[in-house]
């Protein structure tokens, strides 16, 4: 196996997106794509030139073949995606929204192949990756997938690899909010970089202010926290520094799904390239803003060439550094 820059894992589903507005019950035509926060980030990092390995399971069905084919075309190493003959590939229906509102998404993933991920799915060679990106979605799928999340994050951190974690809360997948909060916070404490949205941070910590949310995780041994504030940008805090980085103006918001995944792509890629945390947040904000300007979960994630041209121009024109702190 060639050298792995980044290991990511989770569930990629087939996604059927409505071709026109309206209640999903009244939509007659859909087009097929893929969906999954974890694989969105993996795809975004692959487009920037990183060698990304993808660990997952799909069903022995046409949707599973579609998922693997799509991920491979995006450059992901899918040699460790298991084919499960006993359980299906999950899928979702997604409404179309042309006014910037969040689309309606209906999931059909219970008992899916990916929910049967387990510690036995871990291939030792994958632990040689330079970085692990994890989210709170796989541990919500099943007890065995949760065990795998803990195992991967623990072993990668013990091996001296960097680990990032996006809570990506999915309350409907958990038995209770209390369990979700407890398990997600235990996982977050295993990461070096934690990337919650502001509303997620408030649920998980009980604090309202971004600085207090960040301090909650820093006190547990996390090295840095970046809190997504939507169009307002992001607040970050490390053991040595804190600040607010303004959002990137967007003239028309097309689809908000995937903005947080774009943020993760920007932050992780920049930190692995030894950017300062503040500058990494600038790239994260820019890729997040680009994601909301395209229809689809990952269609707006840029290539390295696109980022080199567009991001540098944006930085030069309107993203001057700011030391203002965010207090809400």
C-alpha cells in the first residue's frame, strides 16, 4: 500500500436529489449522487492532492457499486471498503431548495452495511496514515461502529499521528441526547483539533460563548478548537492564541449542506501544510463559502489549482487578518 496522508472512515450513501422544488412525496424525478459527511471531507482533501484512504462497508448491490466507483473517480483509495452481501447500501432522498433554505433529507440507512463496521474492520496498514479525520456520525450508527471509532482514534493518537474530529451531531441516530453528548465528548477528547458548529458546541458543553466552548475541550487535552459560526466566520482557540476570522461574503447561497465539510477540508489541509491556525481557519472559511454556492454536498469543493487561484485572490482582496474576539 502506498503512503497514506489521510485516513477517513464512515458511511457513504447513495443520494437521490429532487429535480424540482416541492414536497418529496410529489417529486417524480430525481438524479443520483453520493452523500456522507465523512466522505465529503475525504473527497475534498483528495482534490487538493492528498493521498486519502477510505475505510467503509457497502452492500453487494448496484448502489454499493455506484458509491465505490464514484469515490474511486475522486481519487480515494477504496481497497479497504468491504462488500457486505448480507446488508444493503444506505441511501437518502433530498429535496431541492432554490432559496437558500436547508433542504429536506430523508434517510434510509437503518441496518445498512456501514452500520456493521467494527474494530475487526481496521486494517493495520491504515494506521500508518499521517492524519486521521473522524466525525460523530459512525459512532451513532451502531455499537460496533462506535467501538471502531474509539479504537481508531486511540491508536492513531498513541502512534503520534494527528487526529481531527467534527462532532456532526445526528440526534435521531442516538438512543438519547444524554448518550450522544457523553459519547461525542469522549471521542472529542481523543482528538488534537475539534471542529464543532456553534449550536453543536452549545449542546455538547452547556456553554453559550464560543470561548467557553473551546475552553471546555482544551481542558480535556485538545490542542485547538475551531467553532463554525456560519456566514459570520469562525472563532478559534489554541493553548496560545484565540481569535475571530470573518466569513467570506457569498452573493447567492444555493445549498447549505456540506458547508461544514468544506470547512474541515480547508482547516485540515492547511494545518497539514504547516499553516498557522489562524491562516488555516481563513482557508476553511473560504472553502466552506465555496461549498454553499454549488448544488450538491461536495460538488463545490475545489481542486488544488482552483484554490490556488481563487483563494489567494480572495485573501488579497478582502480577508485581512483580524484579532477581534467573538463574544455571543
